[in-house]
């Protein structure tokens, strides 16, 4: 089936008006992800099944994020960027990447920021809504990826259910100068392929997202991570990163860093 | 936030308690140094996630100038101001307070606000974030 796309804002507005007040409830066979899920930190935990994990923090404080550039999952050019970011942070200059400067957070980077999320489930479309900057990700259900995915900030996500799990497969995530995978500004290329498995756990109190990342242009191996979110009773609040943000004007100072050239046509 | 007299890259950040990772780093603040500064509130900018306190205070030279303290997220999250007891009515222009903060590393007039002390000795802020696993507070009320 051909995937239809409409402008994000128009689609979201029309969808919300068309639906009944509550979310379209999942039927008995579909797992229910309704509610508000709060990501308390940006830390990626080790993958549940073992194996290579995400770049880990080496700075003593979480609010000055410095990643381990020697992590073996990183190809040399990516390690150089993580090292450079860490040096900037240690010198007192926040690294210039998307989440600092209010650009979009795609997957899995969107989970590298504390935020809240809601999941709106309808049979053909699952919409992930994030408090931070009212970002949305669309997951087109039970269909394959397009033959030629045009790279974009959020990429193309398709999904299906496996018992109690929502499986989301994303490709076509454009590699922009400000793109980031994690809290440490780890970069990627447009070959990035991310699989997320969402599952409610701990008696309904937690939402666990098991993430698998492949990018033969940036990483030496497939690696995994676990992002956990807590059920929250706090409604979304308005969150506008660009407002009163002194860091929004900083630009990437990576001119001399070896970056993979991205192939997005725009 | 004021750029004019303070110049480019004047930040203040509020860590009411130690923040978990935020959407931007706090690297520009000197976490090893804590300063207490007496002054007068000029303005509170309640914007989420970057709220600011503009504060008139005398530095080492005795000259009263404007300091900018970043206060971080207004609402939501473990260190949101609302969860530390801040309400709009708590901090008003003209209030004489003592601001405790981590100063900017570049030496400019500003920092990361930790807490505010009132003339009666009461303190707003300065508490640790609510630990993971604890139930969140009831739905965030709108600022009064």
C-alpha cells in the first residue's frame, strides 16, 4: 500500500477533530499504551538481552554530558565527534546539536531528552506525541517501508503489534549537521535503521522501549539500548525550546571534523 | 533574558537540586562554586523550559547591575519549578532576596539559580529532585 503523507500539522489537527474525545481504544487484541509516559532522564540503559550497548557517560555530572569516545561501537569519525563534543563540554561550552538548539529529535535521540510522551493508537496509524516542542512521530501500521524513502528529520516509521509489544521500524532519518543519537551528540548517517519495541511493564507503571540501532556508516556493529518511561499523572505542559533560549543561536563548530556526507537532497 | 548590558552568552541556569539530564548541558556554569548574592528582583520570566530571574545586585565593585539567572523548566519533570514550590506570586519585582547560584564560567553576570532566600529566612528551591520511582505530584496546576 502506498503510504500517504499529509503535512504534519494539518493531519494532526484533522485527526484530533475526527476522533471521539478519548483515544480510540485498542481492541482486546491490541496492547493499550494510553496514558502519559514520562522520561525522567536521557540515559540509555544496557540492552535487556545483552550485547553492545550505547555510548556511556564518563562525566561525573549528568548535566554536563560527556560520552566515552573509546566505545568500540563507534567508527573513527564518529568517535572523533563524540570526543570533540566532550572536550567542548569540559571547557564549559555546551555542544551544538539538535536538542540544545531546538531542532527536531528523531529516534532514538528523542529519548535522550527528559520529556513526556503519549501514544495515540488507531488501527492504521500510531502517533507518538512528545511534550517537548509538540513533536510528533507517525507510525504507519502493518505496511512495508516505501521503496525509496526520501530522508527527513523524523524518517519513515512503520509498525505492527507482536502480542503485548508495539514494534516500530524506522529508516530514512536524514543525517543533518545537528543530528544526534544520544545525550553525547553521537552522530549517524542516512543509513541509520532503528527498531523500537514498546512494552508496558511493571504492572502498568513503566513503559520500556527496547531500541536496536544499526548504521554501517557510523557504527562498527548493531547495538542496543533500553529507554524507560514512567507512567505519569502530569498532563503535558507547554514546552517551547526556542523561547528564551540563549543557546539557540550556536552553530555546529565541526567544520574540521570528518563527517559522513549525507545524501539528503535538501 | 537580557543581552544588552550583560553581553553575549550570559546564562544563568537553575538547578533546584541537581538536574537530571536536561535538553541542554549546564557546562557553562561552575558547579564547584556557589555564590550568595543579595539583591532585588527586577523581573521573572516564566517560560518553559527556560525561565529566568532578572536580578539587580551589587557585584564586588559595589556597582548595582543586572544579573540573569536561569531557573530551568517551569513545570514538569523532577526539577520543575512548580514542584519546588514556586508560584508566580512567590517572586515579584521589588522583592529583596538572596540568590544562591552557580556562576557562569565566563565571568559574566549570571548563573544557575539554586535557591532564593526571603527576608524571613524561608528558602524557595534547593531541594533534591524527586527520586525516580516515587509517584509524581498531582496534575501540574497552572501558575496562579
